[in-house]
C-alpha cells in the first residue's frame, strides 16, 4: 500500500507545476513523472536519494527545476551527460521532457546507480545509460558530448576542466548554481558564458550555460 508520501501526484498538480516553469506535458510524460516520484520516495526510505520527502516539493524542486532547462535553452536533442546524477536530476527529468535526448547518467555510488537503472527499466527509456564511475575516469567512451550537466556536484573548476578537455569535448556545460557560485564559475577559463537564467520560484537558483571556446555553432 502506498503511504501518503508515496501516493501518486495528481495529473492536475503536475500540469500546474510544469506550466509555472513554462513547460507542457503529454499524458505519457505526466504518467512517467507520477511513477518516478513514487519510486523515488519508496527507494528513499532505504538509500539517501533526497532530503525532500513531500511529493509536491519533489515535483517543484527536482523535476521542475531540472526540466526548466528544456524551456530555457535549445535542448531538444543530442548527447547529454548528467554528472553526479544521484536520484536522476537533471538527467532523467530532462529525458522525460525531451525524449529525443541521448542521456548518460554518471553516478559513482552503486546503490544510487542501481536505483537509476531501475527507473530507466521501469519507464522504458531508450538511449539512456547508467555508468557506475567517477566522472574523472571517463573520457572517450562518452565523447563527444553536446551537453555536460551538473546540478549538485560543486567543484566547478574540476568539472569544467574535465568537460572541456579534448577527451570529453562537451560543446556546452549546463550548471544549476546558487547566486554565490556564479562568479566562481565564470572565473574558469575555456568557456564563454551566456546570460544568467533565473529559475522560477527561486531567489538564489540559476541556470548557467557555457559554450566551450573554439566550438562551432551546432
């Protein structure tokens, strides 16, 4: 039996939340979000995937904030790596929003990676891989990337150095950052940073998109 905290979110609640983030969803996408939220909260009782327990807050903080990148920038297709994927954000949320994306989820924690693989299987995602690895150890096997993403990794200098290296060759880096992190990120050489994008319903959370120097337009 589902508990109160694992009961499926209503379709109306999902549509409303996504609309507030300039997103629309099909019936299939709504169903995928409902199933994913339920799985996340059940697994979260055993392994630490998120500190958030309320389904509606999970929807807004994890799904909507992640999926907002699909509304804020051209992210319709291509190869995307989500580094330090954890519970699957932003990678799997973006896969729901843009099914054409080829998604690589990089997670060094075996238990979290097992959860990610189960979501991929349960929701029937194609072109989606889970790699149990430290991102620093990966290179040619995932290159070239259109997008290298990180939502909760930190260590920006190290991550951007890896993403911009010849062996990874990410065309763009997409970061979910706090306001205090922006200047630190912009100091990292090798990237041309686009205008900061404010995330709805957040005073201090932003999307920061960088284009690798020397990269030709897509």
